[in-house]
């Protein structure tokens, strides 16, 4: 039933169909613009999880020459990010990411921004219709239009505790690397999701830490040359264990 559903290709829209081919484990193919199929492709982790989702080039660089990840995106990547956001309860972003990429704030999903300074551009705040919460240092004053939460310390555990106290259980961390690595080093990432772009990143930008280990749960590619991997991270909490973090 899974294969039959995902193998359905919707009619071409705007003369473009971006097919995603799942190489492991099941070998299914679907149109990334079929939102229902894309969400089903992602919805494999139950009701509680922390996922990191990043796009990099083949060397692990996370931004292009413009200083943003937009330079690396293409193929089915944006459709799949949108579908993953749809099944998440909240999107988590770092302050530096939001300042350099205000457009990274989704308009239809609650957002938690981790920023000691609470320096959030007005453009980013205006984008969100679902609410913005800023986790900040006690010395900072958050701007109008956001909910401020003071963090006593900026560790992965403290950040996740603040997020879950807001009622969020499906937590999607989209970067930047500083925030993602806080969750990773604390052993809190359930699944590491990485899009590998065929486009070249800025050779001077940060690279993803190469120490992500765990069982490979998925490998896929699209017709634009983008590759998609997911890995269950060794030692991370599963399911109800996250509720006790």
C-alpha cells in the first residue's frame, strides 16, 4: 500500500515534476509536489522526536557565496523541507541564521529562535503568523512581537527543556550549525537528516561535524542530482524518553 501510494506521480504543474527516488530501504518513487506523499515519506518517527535537517554541498559546507543556504537548495529540497515542517510542531533556528536569512522563518509554523542577544530582525518577525519565541540571556530585551524566555544556560538540554515546556513534541532544528551541534553534543538528536547538494558551497563556510554516527534509515535522490540521507543518531533518546529531558 505504501509503495502503491508513493509511486503515484501527480500531473505536471508549471511544466515541472521533481521525482524523488528512495534508494534505501524501499525503492519507492514519488512527486515531491504531492504534499500528502511527501509528508508520509517523512512521518516515520512517532509523536516525539528531535530532527536536525540541513542542506550541504558534497564537502559538508552549509552556505554558498552569498552567505546563505539558499545557494545550495534546489531539486526537490524545498518541497521536502516544507513537508517536514508540516508534520513538525515547531521549527528551531539560531539567531545568527535568522539575521542572515530572515526568510528562513516559516510563516505558518511556530518558531523558536535561540539568541543570547535576542537581536531578531523585524522582517523575520513579520514573516511568522504562527508565533515567534526567543530563548535569550537575562541581560537581553526581546523585540516587540515575540515571546521572550530567559535561559539560565545555553546547552542542548536547557534549550530542549524550554521548548518542550511550551508543549512542543516534534522538534525540527534547521540550524545553524551552532544550534544543531548543541543538540547533537547533548545526545538529543533523534534523527540527523542531510540533503547533499550538487552545487558548490562557500569554501570558507562551516562544515557539518563529521562525527554523526548511527543506523542509516534512508537514502534517496532526485532528478536534479540532490541526495537525501537520514540517520538515527547513536545514544539519542527515543519516544517517551524525550518527555523526561
